[in-house]
C-alpha cells in the first residue's frame, strides 16, 4: 500500500450522509482495494441482512454460562442494543455505509479487505482491562440508556464526524472508562493501521468509523510505534488477580473455622445447618425476587452452600441454566433489545430475564457470604474456638 494513494473515509455508522460519501468516493477513485472496518463475522452477517436472509436461531445460553462468557454476552448485547436504537431512530440500519462500500467495491471490481479485529476478542479484552468500578459505571449507563428518550436528529449524528464534537465525546468516554477506551479506540487504531499497511495493492480506500481516522493516520505516519498483531489479539487476563484471591480467601476461611471447631471438639452441627439454610435461603430469595421460575430458585437453594465454599462456582450460573431451559433465547431477542421502550418490554425479553436471575441469585449469595454468615455463624464459632 502506498501512503500517498490511500484515502481514509471517516464515517458515522448510522448516517445516511456517510453512505452517500462512501459510494461517491469509491466510484470516483476506482481503487484497487476497499478496506472496511469489519471482521469476518460481522461481514458475513451484513451480507445475510442485505440478501434478506433472516435467521432466528436459538442461542445457547447454557454454553454461554458454562464457558463463563456471561459478561461478554451482556456487553455485546448492550452495544448491539445501543447502535440498533440509534439506527431505528434515524431510519437507517447500523453498518449501512459498510454495505454500500461492499456494493460499490463490487461495482468497480475492487478487492475487499476486512481490517478490523474480531469483535469477541475486542470485547473480551475490554472486560479484562476494565476495573470493577468501570464495569459498574458502564452497567449503570447502559441501563439508563434503555429509558432515555433521546430524539437526536440527523444533524446531531453528522456532528459526530466533526473533530471538535468527536474529541469531546472521546474524552467523555475516556473519563468514564479509560481502560475500555484504550481497547475500543486506541488498540483498534493500531490494529486497523497494521491491517492497512499489510495490504499489498497500492491504491486503497479505507472506510472506518470517524473516531479512528486520526489515530490510524498517526500510526501510518509513525509505523515504528505499531505493536505486532500477536500482542493485540491476546485475550489472557495478565493482571494480578486480587479479586480472585479475595474471593478464594473467604470460603477458605470458612472451611478453616469449621475444621478448627471440629478438632477442638465443638459441636458444629447447628452451625452447619444454619450455614446451609442461610446460604441456600438467600439464593432462593434472590432468585425469586429477580423473577425466576420456582425450579430455578430451588436449584439456587440446593447449590448455594456448595458454591459458597468453591470460589470458582456461582449459584447464579446454576439458577440461570435452569431458567434458560424454560426461557429459550433466540437472535430475535437481541434484535428486540433495540425496540425496548418500557420496563414491561424489558421484563418480557428472555435475555434480560435470564441474566437477571443469574445476578439476583448471586446477589443473594453475596449477602449471605459477606454479611449474614460471618455475623450469625462464623464469628460466634470463632469465639467458641478461642473460648470467649
């Protein structure tokens, strides 16, 4: 790729003007390659939508929970919802400018290059990088967006491509979650620039989100600062696992106290019964309050005492798996997230209901683990051990 023969078009992903701009540029310049900000999965989904192929396949929530991808699935669904909602408000589908780029490239017989990182890798890296507080702020903002009636016009969307407005939005996002900003924007700037540099043909038009244009140009002008691809697709969480250590220490301390009481000849039968009833009971109540089926709540009650002493398991997973057997999730449930206008609509969405059961059950167990059990069971038992 020759730098002087490269044209980068920064677009707003839900803008009709961006669609026209992309089409005009490709037909006028007749490039050898049209590079688009898509990965293979999103490219194939857009082609299916363009062809009118609608699938409503069942989504395996069971596999999502078993593989520990609840957070990944949740953040992906929320981002899909937000972009779909904006697209519906402006009567244009998200990704329309990419579809136009594909069509125009075929019309001028240009090659198509997919230059974006796999979305699942990006989202997993976001989750790995975000702090607990950043995740809470994101969740709060996402839930708030469900009930915000924001009637921005097309003019407001077009302003997203103007440098001053775009910089302001990026700075706000950076302040809300610096780590997510780094992965979603900065890292992808590097990845997109790297992908463009790897294109062999000379004349290239790259169609990317407006927020990436400045960063891509910077790295193309300073290729020595571009990181190798391998470092940008690693999804291992290399940070020190403080949270995991703390979560593991709590159940270990419970086991130690029970063991010390037992070897000191203290009758722990009553304490064990309290442990089971409190742990299971809070899971049962948390599950029911989150709107679960009675079967899901019962499963939560049964497994909660075991999951409390096993830091790698969560009672909510089991309640959620049970709930998923009664609430089948399909692709249409994700699509319908963009049509949610009220609490009733949200309540009727199977994705939301299952995730709510998972969180409700886990919240109940957390209350038991951090508040009730220490004061009602373990502190009194610890005092007995020391003869107080």
